[in-house]
């Protein structure tokens, strides 16, 4: 590892959220609250469907960040140490996810057939037990509390290391990460099945959890890529976050773009080929009255465009290109969750308006507030991590 003469000098200064960002977060939260009040009075079903989409969207970003932190610890990766704090900042949304889960439970009866006693009796056997409202609630709360507990352990150890530099904390987080990955693999699958797949209780797909996971990680990588570009060029960090880290996160973004497309195609192809009525209804609902355009839009703008736009080496190292692709991916993640939720309602025609915008703005405001609060309170780089030298001298050769 040569000297770090090719780098700027290493320095970090205290992060202070720009006033515009704070204002945007407050405005978003206020708009969200206004949307909730209006929805409760005028249109509960529309309120809860837009709530579900926004809640799932931002929860995925926090959960994806936890997964990113965990797999880097589990792999004993050194390259990502200097950008880990950015991922940790996204996990600061997890307490909101817990509260959001509890609020969502109040709206179950407005959006889920299994929560309505008149319809629930049509479900038989194992499905009736699995989708019993108390059991869904239990799984949801266990997942949110479990993630919060792992966050306290892993992010807590990382922050503690900033003050004492204890190498033992890194070893502890290796064990914590393996535990989290096992917990996450099971409960994230249940989380996506309970909240999204069960909107149409007669339908099932055995890889739905992986489909939701692929989308969650792809969108998390997009947020991370944007944060890396912002911090790399900022006054708060110098030398620690470089174009090399940007390049690697760009590769992860491209990798999960391909993985999402692979899972989406696998799910569609197997259902199309088997042609079983309970399975095909999902795609039939999304192949008419405006949904077909959205279905093809997902294929083009969630896979083909990002894939081609990130293919050349220089494309991942170009700030403007990477940010543009990341924004597109984040937009399509919203479209994807919307596409999973909305065909089950509103006579199956696409609707988009005040409620969708207000609820998304509300959650976005909370998300930005939690992320900036974390970065303001803590160092933006994990300065005393024992693998920091690997991160600072990191070079991508391909």
C-alpha cells in the first residue's frame, strides 16, 4: 500500500445541515400531517394505501443500510469503512419505522381483506392462521424491534469506537452482523409478504421476499451513491471519501439493478409458464387500464436505462451521471411499490394525487430530519476504525 500522497490531507469537520434542507424536512412533515388529517376525514382507504407505499419505501432505505453495514462487517471489508457512517445515518430512521408500523396497524382494516371479518372467513387452513391480524401485528412489531436492537448494538459499537478506538468492538460487530443477516433474511421476507403480497390474499409467489429485497438494496445503494458524491465534494470531509468509494458503490448499484431484473423476470416467467389462475391474476391486474405502461416503464427505467448508464467504468466515477441514475432508481423504487399496491384498489386504475404526494413528503421529511440529526451529532467518518487505512488507500482497478 503506497503512501497516501495522492490523496488530499485527511480531515473532517463538524457537519451542519444546510438551512434549506432543514426547512424542506419541516415542510414535508407538515404536509404529511395535513394529508393524514384530510385522509382520515375524507378518504381513509386512499390515505392508508398512500401511507403504506411511503412507509414501505423509507423503511426499505433504513433496512437496506443496515444490511450494507452488516455484510461489510461480515466480509471484514476495509474499503467501505470511511463511508460506513453515511449508511449508519440512514438507520437512524428505524425508530420512525417502529412508530410507523404501530400506526399502520390502525389502518389494517381499510386495506387488507384478511383484517375484515366479513372477508377473512374465505381464507382457509394455514393462510387463515398466518394472516390472522394478531399474528401479522406480532411479526411486524418483532421485526421493527429486532432491527432497532441490532442497530443499537452495531451502530452503538461503531460510535463507541470513535472515542476509545477499541478493536474488540469491530470483532463484536462481526458476530452481531451475522446475527442480523440471519434475522433480516427471515423477517424482511415476512415483512414484504405481510404488507404487500397479502393485499391480494389469494395470490402467492415464493420469491416475492427476494424481489422486495432486491429493490430495497438497489434503492439504498442509490441513496448512498448520492451521499458519497455530496460529501466527497463538501467542506466537511477531505481525503476520507473518494471517487474510489463512489465507484464501488456504483458497482453495487449496477449489480443490484441486474439482480432486481433477474428476480422480476424469474417471477414473471415461472407464473406465465405455469399459467395457474391463482398466480396469473397478479399479472393480469397489471396488464390493462394504464398499468401495462407502468409495467413496461419498470422494465425500461428500473433496469435497462440504469444498467446501460452504469456500464462504462467512467460512468460510475462521473458525479452528474451517477447522481442522475441514482435519482432515476429512487423514482422507480416508488413506482414499483406503487405498482405492487395500487392495482388492488380504485377499481384497478392508476390514481395519483394529493394523498400520495403529501404522505410521501411527510415520510421524506422525517427521513431527512433523522439522517441529518445523526450526522450533526456524530463524526461523519468512523475515524478510529482499525481498518481505516484500507479505506483511505482504496483503489479500484477495474
